[in-house]
């Protein structure tokens, strides 16, 4: 499998191979969620660049960055079935940040303000900075992201539009473990007690989304907190319901609008996020 550390080598590689390029941006510690993006990208493009880069500017907590899992050998093994189409781009900081690892400053309005934007200050500026650099260096036709990071995807859509980057953005469904926990590189940081408790996140979200709880924001929130915090292995950081367009949290829900539930849950220092659609209903 081809592994490039410098984007210049990727540029040279593609110079004589003008064909469709799909980009799957990742921070490594790959799992089946990433592989679902890779599979889709391989179907839709001649070549697929999988970037593996732990982007320091999107971490607002140094400890979180320090303990972020890294295993390039395992990542390469997982990607090996697709090796005839894939190029791994695993850069040093200076390749993406020639002037030092600083974020640019963007204005994405309400979509970056709440939930992850509120609890991880600077996070979306960091994400947008690295994604802009990746898009400019790799020049993909399409780029693939997981729906677990729904808010991130809206930010990247806004970035793509604002900066006229011209990449077709594709959001792919969340891949879940058998018990429903959304796949995430961070899941491997969980203790066995936290891991068992974490299955409650999606189970509760499913009940909320399928309209089994009273149609009232505060009751849904309390229901979620009670269920998830039952074992004391987990603590709910936020439970928000927002329109899927402006991502502004609402407590009063109107009929026939498309809402989404967004949650972040802490297992000590490990953050788990998840999101589900709220099935359309009459909220009175
Ligand atoms: O979703 C991620 O893994 C990261 O935020 C991304 C898009 C690779 C940027 O570092």
C-alpha cells in the first residue's frame, strides 16, 4: 500500500493520473465506521486517499490529545483489502501547517456555536483549518464523513461553500456495535464497566427518537440522564434537541419540523457523542 508523508508526493502521483479522487479524512485508530466510508469511496472513485493525521488544533484539552489512540500498523492492516485503490497520507505537522499549528478563524454562525462548539471551544476552527488544508492539498472530487459528527459535517459544508472548495461532500450512516454504541476510536479507552454502561446511550436515544417518551423536551432530557447515569459510570455532558438546519438547541418543539437529538456523555475523561433524528410528530 502506498503511504505518503508529503502532500507534494501525492500531487506528483496524481499529476499523470487525472481521475476521480475520494478523500476519507481520519485521525487514525480506524474502525469499521471508517471502513464503511472507505468502501463507499472505493465504489465511487478510481483512487481513494485516506488521511491519517491527529490534528492538534481541534483538541481543546491537551490530555485528550495525549491519550488519543495511535496504531498505524493496525490501520494499514484494516485498509489492506482496499490497497490497490488506496493511498495513505500520513503527514508530519509541517506539511499541513507550514506556519505552525495554529487554527484559522472562521464564522459559521449558529451551526458551530452550540453543543460541540460550546463544550469544545476552538474545536471547529481547528477542524475547518485542517479540512481546508486537506482539500487544498489533495484536491479530492469527493470527501466522506460519518454522520456521528453531524455538526462537524454541517461546519465542513459551510466551509466548502464559503471557501469555494468545490468538493462533493458525502455523509455516511453511523456504524454501531452490536449493542448500539456508535463506533468511535475513543471506545477503546473505555473500561469494561464504562463500555457496558455506554450501550444505554443509543438504547435511550432510540426510545426518545421513536416517540416513546412524552413529547416534552425536559422529560426526554431527564429520561436520558436517568438512564445513562444509572450506573454512575457515565455523566451526561449535554442533551440537546436542535433543528437539523440551524443547529440551535430548542426546548419548545414545533410540529412537523426536522429535529435531531445530540448528546455528549463523559466516561471520566473519555467523551462519547451520538445523534439521532427525532421522528416527525406533533409536539404540543
Ligand atoms: O472526524 C474526524 O476524525 C476529524 O475531525 C477530521 C475530519 C479527520 C479532521 O481532523
